[in-house]
């Protein structure tokens, strides 16, 4: 099992197949589809422990007293199964969506935002332009 330790907020986060960030949002990581290799970013320190020893320690958990020990280790800077990414992954925790509103003509409001990560494919034919008249609330195509 891999964890990351944030050198900023000291949070420890377990990696999953989707990006997860620490409490302050400056460190993040995730497993690749093979479930073995991981990508981390920010000032994250990768940690690991022996799964077999961990499972045995959990199974032998005592009612009282000291539990069983298991091996944990700091993963080295150069590791075949951990890639350090320099770009920051944006999450809803670190970069919440900003939503603007337009008053609807019959009351209420319409929320507008940009969808992060979405890209419009380029095509040779022009795309129609859409305009909204705020006063009347009508939508028309124009360019």
C-alpha cells in the first residue's frame, strides 16, 4: 500500500486510482490502472508498507496492549513504480468551481461555469455563436 505524506500540512493520504490531495491541497497522488505504479506531485513524500505484514498485524490485533509491528518505509527519490509529476492536479478541494449567475426573466437564476478539463475539438466548419439577451431572456444564434 502506498501513502503520501505532505511536507506542508503533514497530512497522510492513501492513494487510490483517482487523484487524491492532502488537506492543504499542495500534495496529490493516484495509482495508475495497473494498481502498482503511482503518480505523485507537489512536495509529497511517498511512503509504503508491506501489505502481508500489515494484514497479519490487523488479524492479530489484541484487545489491550501493544499491537503487532509491521514494516513501513520511505520510498526513495528514484523508484520504478513512482513517477513524480511537476504539474499540479486541480481538484474540487483545491480549485472549487466558480459559478456566475444570470437572473432568469420569471424569477430564479441560471448558473454558468466552465467545465474544467473539457476541450472543444477543432473542426474545419465554423460553429454557430449563441447570444443571450439579458433583458428579454431570449437566446439567438449570431456571429
